[in-house]
C-alpha cells in the first residue's frame, strides 16, 4: 500500500487522534497502538493496528517509549503539553534525539482564545467553539446538532493529511517536525465555505444563507408516500425548470424561483405533490431529468446496495458491519481494510519490542516489573 514503509506510534487517547492513526493504517502504515487498558468506546478505530500494552505511568515505561521513538517515523500524541502530560517526555526532547521524527498532535483545546484552550468537550462543544454550529439551522432558530462526529473527524482527517505532508517534506529536508491538527481549528478550516458565504450578502436579492438552510423550496427534503424522503438541490435556474417539469408543474403559473415571500406556499405545494408517489417512483421520474433530485438513502439502503452491486465503495468489515472503504482510491497502491479481528490489548507486546531491538531478558524483566503486559505472558510458566 501507499504508506507501507512508515512506522507510527499511536498513544491511546481520544477519538480524533485514534481516527488519525486508523486512516494511516488503512493506507498501509504499520501503526503500534500504545495503551495500558482497553477503554475504547469506538472499537473500529483500532482496525489494522498492533497493540503494545505499556505502562507509561512508570519511569521504565517512559524509557521504553523513548527508545521506540528513536526508531519510529511518526508519533501520534493526544496529550497537550507533552507526550505524558506537561513536563514529561517533551516532544522537543524527542525531536532532538530523533530529528527525523514527525510529532502529530490532534488536540482539542481552542488556540484562538486562551479562555477555551484547556476546555474539555465533545463533538458538540468543538463545533460550537469553531463557529460552525451557529450556522446549522435556520435564522432565528436555535442551532441543531448534527448526528455525527464532524469536528472530531475533521481533526482526524487533517491530522492524517498533515502527517503525510510532513513525511513528504522530511524526504527533502531529512528532518521531522510537529504537526498540530487542532480539532476546533480543523473544523473551521474544513468549513471554509461557511465563512466566505457570509461575505455574499445576497444572490439576486436573496440572502445566501436562506438558500441553503432549508428555507428555499428548491433546496431541502420532502417526504414520499411510503414514508421515505427525496433531497432537492435544484438551485440553478435550468435545474429548477427541470425540477418543476418532474413535478408536472407549469413555471408560468407559479411565482419566480427567487420570490422568497412565496417560498412557504411553494414548499407546501411541492410537499403535497411528493406525498403522492413512492420514493422509487420519484427516482424513476427524476432519473430521466437529472435535476439534482436524489433519494435520501439510509444505512440499510447502503447495505443493500453494497450486497447487490458488489462494488468497492463499501465493504463488510471484521465485525460484519457494512462500512465505507478508505478514500481516496488508488489505481496502483489501493488501501485495504483487514478482514481479521482487531488486536487484543497487549497481543503484540513481545513481538513489537523484539522488533525494536529489546532482548528476551529485557522483555522478561519488563513483564515481571509490571511495565508491559502481553496476551501470552499473563501467567508466567511454573
């Protein structure tokens, strides 16, 4: 795969940093996940990773990690201020001992304001502090919460992207660097269009935010007779004409597209028409018109399509879950999702340490002193 020569150490932490390392693993990186206990809510982010159970709260554990960092390409670090917390194993020290190391931080504090720099939070808080949550919903209504992990995913994906860029730069300079994919700032950057839309005060007399917040009758969703939904994005004039044609309406008998005072009446009219046919029937109608009208597919619909089409967009993972394939797709070095189960905590501890030059005697001593755990060394031989 594209990144098969890269070695990454991931310190177990929050979802954004774990997602960052999972993306790298999907494209061939050998990811070693360093953890002392198994506390993952989202187990899927550990796919394709090896497991090293290392107690970083001991001085010996810190020494082991430092030795691993001397040979690693990348360290994914979820802890602000230092690998083991403020003042312990500082990234600057590691970069000095291994100048080729790329240190990736996927932090969650807000860099713009010191007031929120150490704030704890979940995805809703990151969206709120990025300014993005305030744009979700219609004007004069409270923001609605998207049922996803938009902010955390933005941090994870941009963290992986930043890792690859730092490795590319290292190939030229010979030196690593620190990559800070702050979740809040990553969310704002991934939503750049929202900031520029604010500068567009109007579009032919209509406020742009009213075009995209569901207020417009030609940009929203409609329920069909079978309880499903169709999504309409007929913004351009020629698409709007095709949309009306699909509904069987005569444009000359209706208000103009951008006559926003008439939008509530048009939305009611369109809703009544959509309610007369099933989703499949509407798909047939608009499949011939190409008016930016599509079905709203559910997870069950995607699963059925994946089974019928046998395509490469979705796969059945090791937990028998229909999941998206890693993107982008490569013609020569495609990504791959392992079909085997995720690693058990400490499953590869001894194998990893041997690969990094630790002797059998050193590994045994680390076991006895409680610095590492191994799936195969839980009960010493008598």
